C-alpha cells in the first residue's frame, strides 16, 4: 500500500473515534505549548538582559580606581587616588583600537531648582560619554569638549531628576539649578534608559563635565574611573591587556605587586548573566517536557486500545496478503498523525500564550525558531517512540488467531 493511502486510512481510523482522538491529542497540545511558553519566557529574560548590557555601552571597557592600602588595612574598590587625567590621555594616545574615551568622577548631592529639590547622583564625564553609552538627548544637547576644557557649569538631567525638579515631560533647557550652592545651567535632558544591569535607576542622575565636578565641587585632582568604547571588530582582551601594561608602567608598579586599578569589560557581566538565564531556560523547558512524556504515554495507551479493538481487521488484512510491515506502518502512521497534529496545534497555542503573557502580564517573551523546531521534533519523536510498540504488537498478530478474536 502506498504512503498516501496509508495516511488516508490512518486519518479515517482516527476520525472514527473523534472525541478519543481529540482528548489524546490534547496531551501533546498542552505539552508542546508548555515547552514553547517556558522557552519563550527564558529567551525573553535573556534578551532583556542582553539589551540592558548593550544599553550600557557597546564594546565598553571600564578602568576603575583600585583598592587602597593603609598599612595593614585595605580599603575597598575606589580607595586609591592614582588614576588621573594624564592616565586617560595616555590611554587615548598610546592604546590602539579605542573609539571613545570619557574620564569620570561621581558623588551625591542635593540638586535645587526653583520649584523643588532632589538628592541624586552627580556624574562627571567627558564629552564622549554620550557616544559610549549610546544615550540620545530628549531635549537640548550634550556638552562639548570646550565645556570640559573650561570647566563650564552646565548640566544634563536624567529623566527622573527632570520629572522631580520641573515636572513630568517638561523641557527645562535653559533653566538654572544649584548643586552644592553652585549655579548650573541645564542644557539637555536624556531619554529614559530605565534600570541598569544591577537594578540601579540610570535616569536618576545629573551629568556635568568631569573637570567641573573635580575642581569646582569636589576639589580633587584624581579620577574615579575611565570609560572606554573600543572600535568595532577590536578584541576587548587586547585592549584591556594594553591598558593594564600601560598603567602599570605609568604607576611604577613592580612585577608581582598588585595593581592599584581595575580593568573590567561588560562581556564578563554579560557572560555570567546570559549563562544563568540560558540554564534557567533549559531547566524550565525540561520541566515542561514532562507533560510531553505524559502525552506520549497517552498515545501509547490509545494505540494499544485501538489494536485490541481492531484485532479482527488486522487479521483480515494479514489473511488477504498484507505484510507485517504494512500493518506496522499503518499503526505507526496513526501515532505520527496524532502526535504531529497535536504538535502543530501546540505550537500555535504556545505562540498565543506567549503573546498573551507579553501583553497582559508585561513579561518579555521571545519565541525562537529553535524552540519551535525542538518542540515539533520532540512531538515527532514521541509519536514514533510511543507508537512503535503498539504497531509492532499489531504486526506480530497471528492472522488465524486474530480472525477468531471476539
């Protein structure tokens, strides 16, 4: 019998008991949908984390002041005062592969405007900070190299600070604010970035030229960090190694002594976070796959019942010349049709459930081609695996005994 005819006979046999077929397929539908949704949630979480990492700056390298030592007492990160503007300029001129560079300092202070005040983080940065962070302005513009060189009292507001001082959605460009009793002019408002990689609110900040913060507000001559964006295609490991070698020479650190600075890349953070979410994705998918196993057992159970019910039919087919392989293929095809139909409907249900979670619960979901292929492939495998034993049992029936079966 041809494959097309075998398929048509399988469909006809399944339609004889439509309710039983539908309930059996329901197990596969729920199983496949559960796998799709669980993987969509995991992939969505991973994509969200990667988006946050990218929003912090592409190809970003951060050089931070290291831990200070005072006799036997060691301070935490940022305790040293050896990272300077000269170090930043040396990195820019001596290390190849650098696209943007921004020296940085920070503090917290009360910011006062005519209509209110707000305690927030004050970031001192260079003019290229906006390019490093890929952070466009909603109103106004970022400050220039000229503002940095003359320590201009200009400020860029994060959206949270703008909302607190001037009202939600306001355009405060040109307005005056005071930081530690020093007057500043607002020249821009940045678009909202939301929470950072570690949960901090990136929009709750005021950015000023680092020279202004160092000399006019803090009275210091050292940096807290240097943010660097490498050129596209440049290996970050090469850049970090060059920076470490240069700074060790400049700070006269002897071989074997520990650095008084730290060089970190976002790749390290991204690698840990994405590995964690990937593990969680497969863990959730594995839990959901248990329902696929239950669906497969349901298929085997129904196929065994079908073999029992159709024993005389099997005996008749064998007695008129059907081969064992024809009977085997017939019942195997029925199991495959049942599982693949359930798989296809399960994929559709999974897409719908993932979209519903995204719109109603505001959860980030991402249905990938790999998840669909994996789910559909599992459904096909389950159809073959759990359908083979009933099909083999049907093919092994003795025609005479089968015809005598009541």
